[in-house]
C-alpha cells in the first residue's frame, strides 16, 4: 500500500513538472513588459509599466518614479541598438533575470518602440 501511494505521488509530480515546463519560456521568447520610458541614462532607461501619458504629464521624473516605484524597471540597454527617448512607449524582452532593488533591475535583449513621444 505504501508503494502504491508513492507511485501515485510520483506520477502526479511528473505530470505537474511536465505542465510547468510547457508554461515556461526561454528568455527573450515572449515580451516581459511594456510601458513608458521616463528616464534615460548612460546605461539604460527607466520604464514605468501601466501608465498613460496623462498620468505623467506635468510631473518631474523624480515625482513619477517616486509615485509609481512598484511599477518601475531600470533596464540595462547596452546591447540594444534602438535609440530610446523619454516618453517612448516600449515593449521590453529581458534576459529573465531581475534584481530586486529599490527599482527592479534587468537587462534587455530586445526593445520595440510602440510609439514615440
């Protein structure tokens, strides 16, 4: 009876593992997030997710980042040829690694401009 229970559990774990593997994707395969570039610096850009132009209009970069910090990503773009500017709406594909600092940090492997400011 114990063997049957363990065998049942192993079968269930195998099925769960297979399901998880099907849902995972390789870095860069799917877009990670999209948002608005609110700051450009020497190493990359800061992108805020889920905002509209109206929500950031008339605010300084510091105010925007402070107010929407949980939605902010500091994106390293040294490997990206696209010329990004503040106000651009972008889609970002990353290497899948995120460093949880005050503003989440990641490295872009691809950035697509949806619309330019």
